[in-house]
C-alpha cells in the first residue's frame, strides 16, 4: 500500500513544483527612456506651467499593454511599469522642456503660491502604446495659454516610431515619442517668451473726503423764509 502511494506523492509534488515555478515567474519592470536632456542653466528663464497633463484612462495602470494586429490590447506576460506611468510622463516632459528652453522655471501643475507663468501648457495624451508587430504610436493635443488667459496655440499631434519587437525595445520607442513631443512643444513655446507686460488698469480718482459733522455745523447756514404776520383781519359776509 505504501509502495503504491509513493509514486503518486512524488508525481503530485512535481506538479505542484511546476505550478509554483509558473506562478512565481519573474516579471521585468520598465520605465520610460528620458534620453539625455540638457541641464538648464538660466534661473530667470521662461516661466512655464506644465499641466495639467491628462493621460488616457487605459494607461493609468501598472500593466504594460500590448497592441494586437486587430487593434485590441492585451496585458504583457513578461513586463509591467515600475510605478505610475503618468508620473513618468510628467517627469520626462518636465526635464525635456526645461532643457530645450534652458530654464529652471518650468514647473508641473499645480503651481506653488507666487509663481506667475508666462505660459501654461494644457496637454492631453489619448494614446501611447505598441506591440510586437505594431509600431509605437503617440496621439496628443496641447493648448498654450498666455499670461492674459488667451489661447496662443492649439495643436493635435500624431507620432509614430518603429522598434525591434521586444518589450524593452517597445518601451524605449515610447520614450522616444515623448521626447519628440517635448521637442515640438518647446518650439511652440519659445515665441511666447517675450510677451509685453500686462498694462495696469487705470486708477480711479480718489473720492473727496467727507467733512466731519463738527465742521459741517460751522458752515454758514442760509436762513429759512418764515411767513410774515399782520394785524389785518379778513371778514366774510
């Protein structure tokens, strides 16, 4: 009886061991490639408020999605994002734009108290993905708001980058797309660096002070007319 159970126990242990290996298969973590942005040197350069940066809902997850030939998306089996993809996008764009503009005054929204930007960038990213047989694609739109609150530029961007097919190559291609987006955005921002100062509103004339009541009493008063009485009587018949 014991001899019959032993092979079964060994076979069960082997199956469980294989299942454990498949469950604990290591997964690679990826971050976007920020490239080699220049270190900005000007502390008094162009003031830019970058954001809010809105990212499509399907990208707000740790799962690294793969675009299939039929257009569908599937979770990658061997990789995922190392943290928040939205935060990676924000930091990549911040470093790239600051380097292109050579300005230390590029900040992410929301701005701190006292920071007055020359221009604000409203950016929406509606697509950023790729697949083994699909190129990396980035779809985005930006609006540039000047210090007067006027829209100075509105642009829809579609970018595409080929890659070698592996997951690491796809992530690198997506990072390159964001670098190209930052480059185009910086070109659109530079003409807004020399905006004329906002003219101050004309000041209203100061109201004349009202004299105190004591001084008003001292002013000469015009005597009021009073009826004149006479001793004449009027008789009625």
